[in-house]
C-alpha cells in the first residue's frame, strides 16, 4: 500500500526550493508527510523528496521512511537525469535502487541492493530494455514544459522507474470542455489540470486517475488519486 503514497507524492516537484505536503485517505485519514527540496540553475538540477508514513499506514508498512533523489543536466529548459535513487527503510530492512543514465551508449543501468538487520541480502545489476532521459522525479517538470508546446490530448512518456508500466506512463492534457469537470472533481478553481493514468494492483479494477491542480507558477496545490483499495480516494494538499 505504501506504493500509492510514493506515486502520488513524487509528481509534484515545482520550481520552488522547499515545499511540504500531506496526504489523506477518505477511509483512514492522514497517511503520509512529504517534504520536497528542489534546486536548479541554467545547467543543472537536483531534487530530493522525503516521505514518512503516518497513522494506520505507518503500522501497516513497518514505519516506512523513503527518500527519492534525482540529479542531472538542464538543456533548453528540459531536465535530463544522470542518476535517480530510491532509499527505503521499513521493519528493520533497507532497500536501495539506483538508475544510472549513460547517454553515450543510450542505456540505463539499474542497481538493486537489500539489507536486513545490517546484513546485505543481495545486490543485482541489470540494463533496462529501453532508454529515456526522464525518471519519476523529472516527470512533472518535463510534462509542464511539454504542456506549453502541445495541444490537449492523450500522450505517453518514457521514464526510468516505471518498469511495471513497460517503461511508459500515459497522461492527458484536458481540453477546455473537460477542464471544468476535472477542476470540480478536484475541488479547485482557476488551476491548470494534468491527468495521469495508472494501472496498479493497489487500485480497484487495477485502474485509477491521478489528477493534479497546478497554479500559474507551476506549483501543484492539490492532487487526487481515485480507486485506492482500503484507502478510498487519496488527496494530497500543499501545507507549505
């Protein structure tokens, strides 16, 4: 279940350096605290997202704490990842996953390491079957940039960290006719909307919609993921 918290919290990176969010489920109340640090200049960027399970999810996940980091280059305003790292601890275990981007050879190396009670259980290294310059943390920024140059419609984007989706995620830029309905569903006005489609086992019917309400500065003010098993509708709100 903790995976739903990860998915809903990592798609909200903005141009601001420090942000904080809180996520809640309609059936269980508050479930996660999220802190974001994001720095960029004309040539480089770095992003760090810290997540801490709270409430019933803290008990169910073994007190899971998770950190996602990404750093890389900026070219013509677009992010190109060099390394994406996940560091997760829960119930006496630690799991690290790293993605290393090799632009010369057009490949992504994935390294997975797991420890339990301080003892290394395994370390695996593999090459992904596809290449992309995005990871989970660069996705939001690059979709916003994509939105400025493209018409409403449905699109796919390739990225590291989405292997269960075949290395690609589908999203929509709603038309003017559909924008108000999305705003009403999210309970917001005067915010831009991006809709990401997800197929995951923790969603009822294996399908769900991840909707973001974004202000004029590119900051996500509110997010919502529907059809989450045991949690109901998960809502993410900015608190800082």
